[in-house]
């Protein structure tokens, strides 16, 4: 049954912290009606690797996936499965046979037959939720936390819950509807509605729609243009409001700004559960499939979404809004529609490429001229995103006088035709990632209704001055325009602009004059201070509502701290990320530097802080102050004169910390934890990732005994540690218990003798699974004292030798007996050119070893006489010329020693 909570239950399992720790890899795939083995495997591969796999060969793809999963304990969730064909399920399974024992696949489905097809052993049939539990859900969503529900509302509410018949989705939906009113008569009207008698759609969903204000009804139904299970990314949500605006679905009142109205509509639909959080991403949203069915049912023929089971032959005569898939041949088919069916296209108002914000593989060729002639002049929304073969637009585009939304992103156009400037109704123009675009039309001022212009990641060197007359412009996106050298001098004339993004457009050296006039600015990615213009930082004081991310660069040009105080960062409570950046311009007063940074103190609501190039010797007190309880990430980089770290251990929510290039730091100890971190209040309670790099003067961890003796030590939640370029550090880990540490990477730490001191307790690092050592000479020389056998969970060891500046690690045979623990499943040996042989007796003791990589060991002559462990499932021999010859399939002298290994990879 739909809406009973199958997906929600799977989400709770998937996101549980214990599950996070138990599995090495996780992937969530929403399958829905069409069970496409290739596409499902591609999505699993992307989830597992964070990379796209372009091949359409199922066998090649599954081979790659098996390599990724080899020896990994994985959890896959296949949500909303309808397939009853065992052959297809068996084919899909062959892509993940190499996972470690304990790997798990969770399937959610409405059909018991599907469940039996996929697995007969463990099946959980969810029962309808009890009225009492449904009431708890209802209370949570219907009543405001600060308001006490009246007895009358509770009485009516319980009766409504009974009519939801144990379906949590129905309860949540009708509760979201009732949340907006505390009028008992309105509640009675919903309780007694005839809609409860309907059987084709869940009645509670009908009610939620039926009692929506008319403006929200139209916006909701328009969303049926998106296919079932479409995942709306965070950036999609803003574009949805732009689409609504293009279709005239937003009705502002009394001077309301259109974008604010769209955001309010969207939040209203979310609060009524028409959209819900994605299972894969916290920031993503989806429509439940029953909610999507409702939207499709109401829209009828008006909205049409192309798909594998819904091709253009089904396009109705009343269809006004059509979406097609990027990377497919849908649009080519549209351009080839026969004359007898052309009339169906003439009334189209929307032609939308999906997904909205993601790239797709190379496209099919298309004749735009023919398409534009057939589609006609009624279009308000046109998206040709990702058609890289489009290099120019035909003149016939000038016939589309009603266009309000034009998306040409990720195409290969070099310039826009002047006819674009006749689109007086155009509100949104998207040109991002048009890498060949070098200029915009000079007559851009004619687009008097333009509100959103995105030219990010283009080759523009400058913007036409006419852009400064687009007084309705709300959004101007110029990020990653690497050739852009300046902003228009009169940009401040855009007094209605609310979002200006010039992030990563590094050639822009200063802001245009009189920025303080842009009173509407709410999102400003960067404020660049130019030489002799450091005092302009005070203009930031004119933007009290700034939100999101702000980077202030050129701080080296500030000469008067009073200007910084006028910027008033401390009162900007909606800022979430702050980047403070200095560049080297010669010696300056350390006292002045500290006063400047002191005056840059942000509001305590800040979540991410980056300080780059600060030239003071100590940080001001606000850096690391416990009042910044929302801070989740801190980067301190290239602060070359700092000699002592700030008390970052006091930041209770800090999860990620990077410290790079603080050359003056010699010791890291109690000062790093802070005075508020006591034996009953752990420092770094939430820290999961720590990187300390390029601090050649750092010699030791020096926490006091009371710190080290705390249960959980200094870093109770730390899972990943990276140390690089810390030349004088002797021991990698502090002398304390780090219970959650799973991975450590150490590189270019020339004086390091070992991971931890020999006197450390055997259970100091119980969760450590992976160690990676890169080019650490003394660490390698001292390998017989590594003590790896004292790490009970160690599974992966990656070793890279020294082959630089004439240095070469001397080793004849590896590994020595007793050096490596029997728990190892993965071993990689790289760049040991003097290595002559492998110790066969030691390898025979590695009974858990599954993956062995030997890379760039040019002197390695042969494999051990005893052969390699029978447990091996993958052997990679790379850039080992002598060994490669001996391991040739069937003919090599060492082939009999490895022929039992299922997967052997060799290349020079």
C-alpha cells in the first residue's frame, strides 16, 4: 500500500549513525515502475564513487562496480520497486557480487510478489499505523509548538485521523492543511467533506488539494510536468519559482516582490507535505508518488512528461506544458513530428529540459529552425540546456515574442543574436557553462522585464554597460568567469538587485563605485577591496540582510580599523559562511592585523569560517569562542606568523577542521582544546575530519595528562585524520584514546618515526581501518616498530616510497615477518624501485587479503616462490616491467602462482 511509511522507515535505517559506522559504502536508488538494469547500476556506481560512468555496456559497467565494491561492506536501498521479473533482478545483482560479507540490500515495494521475487528469506510487511500513533503524527504537523490545541480541535482532529485509515502520508498531508487555521468550523468542514468517499485517490490527499488556495492549486498542478520520483535539487527549487513566474502563476499583492511570493508558495506546498525531503540528500526534495499521481490526475492532458513509457505519440491536443530528458532523442523526435500532428505543438507554452540543474552526456543533433517553426509562437518557457551541438541560434527564434524563460546553459553558442533583444517579456535568461560565449548583445537594455541573468562559467571579458539599465534585475550570476576583468562602473544603478555572485572570478580586482546604494542586496558572494580602497569595507554596513556566503578579500589594504567596525559583520545574523582573505604585500604591523581581524567578528549564527593569509601572531578571542555553537567547519590557511592555535575545541558543533601553513606553530596542546573543555565537557565533541598540513615547525602533540585521560580522549568523534608536510613531527597520533578514528593519511612527514608511542594502550584506536603512508623516510626505516598488530580493525594499508630528489628507499624484501597484521584485506605498495622481492612466508599469513596492488616497483623481479594468498580476489601490477613479463597470462613463469585470482589487472 502506498503512503504507509515504507520509504520513511528505510530512511530511518539508512541515516542511523550505527548504520553509518557499520557499512563502508551506501547508496540509495529510487527505482519506480521501470526496472532498467543499466540505469540502476549507473546510479549505484555514481552513489558509490561520486563519479559518472559514461559507458552503456552493462557488462563493462558491472565489472567497474564490482571493482569498487570488492572487499567493501555495502548497504543499498532500492526504493519503490515494481519489477517481478526475476531475470532482471538476477542481472542487476551480478554487478555487486564482490562486496564483503554482511553487505545488505533493502528493497521497498507495494507488491508482495515483487518481494518474493527479490528475496524469500527476510520480508517485513508493514501494518497500518494505529490511530494513536497517527494522532502523534497529526499533532506534530497540525499544531504549532508554541500553541496549545483546544479541546474542540483535538476532538475533531482525532475523528479526522480515524478517517485517514492508518496511512501516515494521509495524516501528514491533512495535518499540513489544518495547520494554517485554528477555526473549528473549518476543521468541521474538512471532517464532513464528501471527498472522504472518493476511492480513486487517497481522500486525505484530495482534501489537501481541494482546500488549497487557487493560486497554490495552479502551482501544484504545474509540477506534474516533472516525472515521477524526480529529485529536486536545492538549486532547482528557486528555478521552479521562476517557471511559475514565467507562466503567470504568481500573484503578488500590495508591492510584494514576485520572487518572495514564489518562495512563499513553495514553502506553503512543502508545509502541506506536497513536497518532502529526499532520501538521498538533506537539501533535496521529492514528491511522493501518490502526490504525483494526484497532480497528474488533475492536470490531465495539460502537462506531459516524456519518458521511456510515455513517448510523443501520446501527446494530447490539449497539452500546453511538455518536459523532455536531457541526453535523450526526445527533442529530435519533436522536431521530426509529422505535419498531421504539428497542431499538437502549436499551443505549447512550456518546453523544458530535465533535470534542471544537472549535466548529461553529449546530445543528439537537432534542427532548431524546424523545431521553432513547428512549436510556434506561444512558448513562454524554452529550455535547450546541454545541447552542446548548438553553436548559434537561428533567426526564427525571433518569432517567440512571448518567451519569459530561456535556458541555453551548457550549449556551445559564441554570442546571442540581436533578435534576442526583442523579447520584451523575457524574465529569466540562463547562459551558464556556455564556455564559448564571449559577448552579450549591446542592446541588452531592451530586455526591460529581465529579472534573472546567469552567465556563470562563460568566457565573457566584460559586461555591456547597458546591463546597468535593467532596473528590474534581481539576480546576476557571474561566478567562475575567469576572463572577466571588471564589473560595469554603473552597476550600483541596479537598485533592485538582490543576488550578485562573482565567486571564483579572480580577475575582478575591485568593486564598482557606490555599492552602498544597492540597498536590496541580500546575497553577495564577494566584496573585493582594491589597492588604496581598503576603507570601502564600511560599505558592507549598508547590507544588514546579507545571507549565505560572503568572501572579503584585499584585507591587506585596510589601514583604519574604524572602517571595519562600520561594516558591522557582528549583526549580520543570516550569513552562514564567511571567508576572510589577505594577500602578501610586505611586512605590516602584527598589532594592526590582529585589530582588523578582531573587528571582523561575525554573528554567532555563522556555520563556516575560513581565514586565509592572516599576518598576525595570535588570533583574537572570538576565533574559537564557545558562543559560536553553530560552527560546523573552520579553515585556517597560510597564516604564516601565527604561533599558537585558537581554542577550537570549544566549538561544540565543529565537524570539519583544516589547518594549513601556520608556520609558527611548534606544539599543539591544551590551548587547542580551550578553557571551557573540562573533564566533564569534552573538547571537539563533534569533530569528524581533521587536516593539519604544511607546518614544518610542528614537533609534537602536547596535551596534559588530564586531557589525555578523558574517556574518548581529545577527539571522541574523529573518524578521519590527514597529516601532510609536517616535517618535524615525530609521532602521528596524540597519546590518547581516539575511539572513532577509521582512517589516517600521512604524507611528507620526514622525521616521523611511528603512528603512536609504543607505551600506548592496545585499545587506543579500536576503529582504525585504513592507514596511508606517503614518502615518509624515517617512518619507513623504523617499520619494524610500527606495531600494526595492535590495531584490531586494520584492513587497508597503502604505502608509497620515496623516489624524489635522488632519494630512494632501500629494501630488498618486503614485508618482513610479523610486520603486517592478518586482518589486512587491502595492501598497496607503490614507488619502491629498489624492492627486489616479496616475502612469501609473510604473505601466506595474510589470510584475509583480497586486494593487492604493486605499482612502480621497477626492480621487483618475481613473485614469491610460495605464491600469493588464496584469499586474493584482485591483483593489480602497474609499471613493474620485470614482474609484468613474468605474469603474462598462460605464458609467464609466475602465471601459475596467480591464475587462481579472479581479477588480474596489468598495465605499464
